[in-house]
């Protein structure tokens, strides 16, 4: 089995769930042992995290932390890297340039997943960084998929939810708000949604008329396949 290096801590609770997802998924497929996993929990200062999530600014300050984590994981023996954070895929090419091992992209894996299911239109819910930089646009377009984005007011609501999640201050009301936002901005536009922020899966949203896909689960499944290659 290959050793995966996880650039984690963005946020910590999501990293732990991603780790457990890998453990459980691998155990279902391979009963002989657990997968070899290395985790580097990035010590991102709270003020950088807050401004990046709530205001969608200052994300470039995250880059040195990501590059250091990537180098450390490579030196520790990782065969490939994953970053279970959609927003910071803004810097995936920077990470790929400074390591000699593959870096699996959540953007590419999600687009591939949707294409395999012949989905032609999808709503994208994520941080202001993800939406403003249209991180999914290129990979979705290459897969023949049109993206639907929230309006400015809806994006403010989503950013607030995500900050609550990263800060571990979320409650049941946040789930209701997310479900309402999903229903409002996809009404008559899309029947499929991707949670393009791995923290959003913590709310476990469900909708009667809209199919919701968790990008963290998609990345975890792709990671397991790569581990077992």
C-alpha cells in the first residue's frame, strides 16, 4: 500500500473525520491492515483563518504554511499528498511545484465523479475564496458541467456557517439555514449540489428534491483507490 500524506488542520474536526473515513473505507476493502497515513496539522493562525473564511481575503498568507506541510510530509515518506480543503486548492499548483510526489486534487476528483454520473449542471456551495476564484469552473467545464453559484447575500450566509463550523460553534439551526440556502439558490436551476467546503459535511444536510454530494467523501474514496494501487 502507498502512504498518503494529509495536509490537515483546515479545520481540525474535518481532518479527523477525513482520517477516519480513510480508515473505515480501507478496512472494508482490505481486511489485512490499516492504511499508512501521515498527517501534518497546519498551525494556521486564527486571524488568518477568520479573515480568509469570513471575508475571503488574505488567503495568500496561508501559502507558506501549506508549502512547509507538503515538504515535511514528502520528507517523512509520503508517496502522495491530499489537501482536504477546497478553498486552499487555490494553491495546488504551487504545492505541486515544490514536491516530487503526486498531489491529488479534490477539484479534479469531484469533477470526474460528477462526469461519471452524467451530471450536466451542479450548484456549488463553498467559501468566498472558492466562489470568488471560481475554483471549480475549469475542471467542471472540462467535464462538460455547468456550475451554478450563490448570490452575494447567500454567500454571506454560507461564509458565516463555515466559520461557525471551523470554530466548532455550530448547532442545529446552522443545518436549517444551509438547507434553506441550498433550496433557494438552486430552485429551478439545478438538481445537484456539491458541498465545495469539506467542513460543511459536519452539518449532514439533506434535501428532498436536491441530490447533495460531499466533496470530502469523494476525495476520501479517490485517496483509498490511490493507496491500494
